[in-house]
């Protein structure tokens, strides 16, 4: 299977790279070659015989005389393919038609070595050339990336490290002893041996630990237990990025007027770039206001460091704030950050492994407002990485509030390790607060469902419920999948447009057109699937009814029935709660579920969809089971 996967990756990569190279050989490369050669051609005048054109191309036939010999040619410009970029063809066609109607000669350029070769406009259209070259390069890079990824070793196999010498180990041990608690040289050597074993044997790898008994002290920012947020660094970065973006996008404003005078209204899309620059500058200014208003806010942990299997707690002092009655939201997250992609497409991403949220306890003091919080952290979560390079886990504490109309947002990268320690002085229990809120919400939704008040729960987002004389109707209307529909539309438009443009620009006879047709098939297939999804997701609706011990489900697309199921309660085996995905992450993550009826004769069909949370799905299942007279 590994060899098959490798061969498939190679074939797919070669197809993409080969397609990009073939397109370049037909477009960008000959265009550049002709332009380079035409720089040495000589000027002459010609008589126009025929002129025609459209937004995609300009056609002209002209006659000229060189050294007493007459020639006839029809080449108009440098490019070898058709395009509709800007108003170039419309403007050139109008100009040539005006010259022909007024009986004026048209300036041309001819090849002194072969006067039969001539062109009217020998200037390079650099925008078109950059577009062609960029389009081809993208496919070549994607193809090479796929081929490289199929050949490289699996990511879990780490490269072997050279064994350090005894002298090197002793030097490292002395450096470690200067910055942390004493560790015997024998223990240090044993730890280094374990690390080497983990690097050469991934199966034995565990959490990375420093040989020190207190690895969190190896990180300068954690040594004093007075941890600062990343607010100042983020502020400088935002100002730098906003200024850089604005500097490179503002020149668009100077060429916009000329493009509009040419009726190239598509150039208005270029305004998006300066608008983004203004948004970034606005964001930087808001961050500056926040920093000037609240200044430095230090975090002190209790226990220090935060403990997996124990508590992560602490206090925050807001020196420039006096209002302790507003809600101060505190969020604790265990985050896995990793690099995705390759080459220039590499980007850092985050995945939240565990998170909890609550409100800090606030009290006024002589120096401002003091906030206290404490979370219970379950066993089995990864420790904070000290070095924080490459792919690693870190723990983030976030503070947010709205004070005097200015949003306060601070984030802290904190040490959390497997110490099983508990707080000594912090008593405010955010985890108990969160559990209480979840329990109250579950009890409220359970009571609402028992009395048939579905509108008081999150089921109302996708469900319309009616009770008509003992007949229970559940209706899931159209347009309930707005977010998924939007993504499907984006994919459909993008891939359908790519397939259309590939065939439009390379239509014709010969092997090139056949190759491009084959090359466009994957784009067309993805576009077709996305188009079907973009139609099905918003327009499908589900109607479920319970009456007289029977359950009926009717699925329609608009008003056209596409599926119908009916089952008596005595033939129902069970009702399954099945996960159907999730949105968001961390404390904002919502898992979605649906209910599937399983019949005793292996029938199965959906009777509920788009349920937010497993508890709510269980409550709805129990409600339906009760009215069917079965144990769900």
C-alpha cells in the first residue's frame, strides 16, 4: 500500500507539474522569447487590409514593402494566446479600425533577417505575462510538492542525532547546574540517553522533559513567576505589518484612474488592498489605545507552575482599573501548534486540545483591581514545551473584558507541567463554575423538551416543532446550513471557473487541447461535487412525524420528494446518536449530532439533524423514544 500511495503521489505530482510546464511552453515561454527577439526588429509602415476583434483577441491583415519586395502579414501583438485581461484588445481594435477608415498607415516592426516576419505592437504586456507565468508556476510547484511529499519519509521518523561526547555532556551538565537545581552527572547522562533513544525510536517517545527537576526555569520568561502577556510584541508587529501592507498597496490608487478611463471597471477590485491596509491600521490603533489605557498586567500563578492533574490558578493585578463589578472572562487552553504545508506555502496552525472558561473573582484594592481564578486540569494532557520550536504544545491563558468602552484582551504563555500540585491561596473555582453552568443549561433544555418547548433550546436554530392533536411534527427547513453552503459555493465557483478558463484559453485542435482537456477533468469533478453540494445543502429539507406508534421521515429538495421512510415502533431496534462534525474550537467548539433510526430489518434513516451538543441529542432521542413507546 505504501508503494501504491507513493506511485499515485508521483503520478499526480507529475501530472500537475507537467501540465504547468506544457502551459508555459504554449504561453509564457514563447511570449518572452518573441518579445526578446522583437527588440532588435526594425520599424516600417504598412497598409491595413482587414481589421476585426473582440474582448479576447485582435485580428488584422496588413501589407508592407521592404527593399522593393512586398510582404503580407497578420501578426498583431507579442502574445501567442487569447485573453480578456483589461481593455487591451478593445482599445487596439478601435485604434486600428480608425487608421484603416482614415486611410493612414500603421507603424509595424519587421525582422531584418526575415522581413516576412512582422508585428504591429511589439511591447510586452507585463501584467499578462506575470499572470501566465504565475499560473504555470503554481501548478509546477504544486506538482513538485506532491511528488516530494510522496517520496519523503513519514513525519514520525526523526533524523538520527549524533551521540555527544563525554566532554560535551559534562559541559552541558555544568551549564545546566548554573541555571537550575543541582542534578547529578549520572542522572544527566541517563536523561540524555533517553532523549537520544526517543529521537531514534519514535515508538518510545514521550513528553520532552529537561534534565532539570524544574524545567520551567529553563525559560527566561517563566523564572520569576511574574509572567507578562504578548500585548506589547503583538502591538509592534501589527503596526509593522499594517505600515508594510499600506505601503505596497497604496500605489494602486495612482493607476486606478487610468484604468477607469479605459472602462476597465474590474480594476475597482484593487481597492480591496488599500481597504485592508486601512483595516490593519485601525486594528493597530485600537491595540495602541488598549495598551495605553491598561499598561502592563502581570500574571502570578498559584501553584507555580500550573499543574496537570491539579490546579492552574493565579492572580492578575490591573493597576489602572477601579471597576471590579464588570465581568472579567478568563480562558485556559492547551494548544498544539504545528507547521502545515511546504516551501512558500508553509503556515503555522493551532489545534486546541483542551479548554475551559469562566469569570474571575474581582476585588478592589489600593493599587487597582485584583483578579483571581483557578481551573481543575485533568490528567493525561501534554506539558508545556520549554523550547517551543517546530511542532509543540503550549498553554495559553486569556483575559478579556470591556472597560469604559475599551476592550481589554491579554494572552499569556504559561508553564504547565505534570506536578499534581494544588493552589495554596486561590479559592475561586472556575471549573466548578463551568460545571454548574453546563448542568443548569442541560437541566433547562431537558425541562423545555419535556414540556414540548423546543424554541427555548438551541434546537430552534434548525428545527420547527408542532404538536397537532397528539401528532408530533419535526420540520428541518431549507437554508439551515448557511456556513456549509457558503464554503460549497466558494469551492464550486473556484474550481468550475478554473476548469472553464483552462478549456476556454486552450480550446482548439491538436495534442495541446486534448492534454488540457484531460488536465481540467480533476477541476471539473471537484467543481461538480461542490456545485451539487451548493444546491443540496441550502434546498434540502426534512419532515419527520410521530403518530400512532409510527415514525415517518420525508426528505425533499425544494418541494420535490427524494427520500421517504416509514417504520412502526415495534420494528425499531434503537435510535443512534451519531456525530456529524463540529464548528469552532476550544471553548467555542460546538459538536453537531444527528439521530438515526435503526430498524430490525436493517433499515436506517435520519430523523433529526444539526443538534448542538451530545446532551441535547440524548434529550431529543429520549423525547422521541417516549412518544414512540420504545427505549431509545
